[in-house]
């Protein structure tokens, strides 16, 4: 995050909240170290509706596709798959190698939704926010969360 955002350490939760225009009324934000495999959401008994990994690196995709859960994000993703909860992976890489494509197929076969963050240009976006909102809107649609982020076709 330090390379790709204005985050420079400190509370991740506070940073995320400072970057949001709004937070869904039902949202719960948890903060934990990636090495903390005892965090509540690393357990199948932790109740959650779904998980989104955005962005999802090819390293994370490969680990998820092959059941390697040696970090909290990967373990939580593994839990979502084993508990049959929605797991959405916003994969980022281009071009894709055959290994990437096979890992995407394996993750999809295990129950994940592969959703590269490709904005819909057919809606004639005017700003970067418009582009981002088309991707976020698709994620929210898959999570069955009502929104007004993007126009409907």
C-alpha cells in the first residue's frame, strides 16, 4: 500500500476510513497483522458474508488456487472457499501467462469469482472516479449490495 497509495504507516483502519467518501452502514472493518493466523476471520466459525481481495496479485492467486494459506489474507480466502462463502478476486496483471490462466481456472473451480478490474467504457466515463465506480459497482452487484455507483444498462 505504501507504494500505491498515500498510506505511510499507522492504523490501516484509520487510513481506509480517511479515504472513503462513505462507509456502508453494515460494514465492519477489522485490522490485523498478515502474520496473525489466530485472527478471528482466519476461522470458519467467524461469521462473514464474503471476501474481496482487491487487488489480488498473481502470487496470492496462485496460493489461493493451490490451498497455500501461510498468511492471514490467504487463510481467510481459504476459509471462504471451504465454507462456500463468496470470494471475489480482483486479479491484476497483464498480459496473463498460461500459469496465471490455469490458476484462475483452479480458483474459479474451487468457488472463487475471478473479476479483473476492467472498467466499462461503454458507459462513457468522464473521470477516473467513474472508471473506478464501474468496477466497484460490479463487485457490489456480486455481493448483492444495493448501490447507485454506476448507471445500469
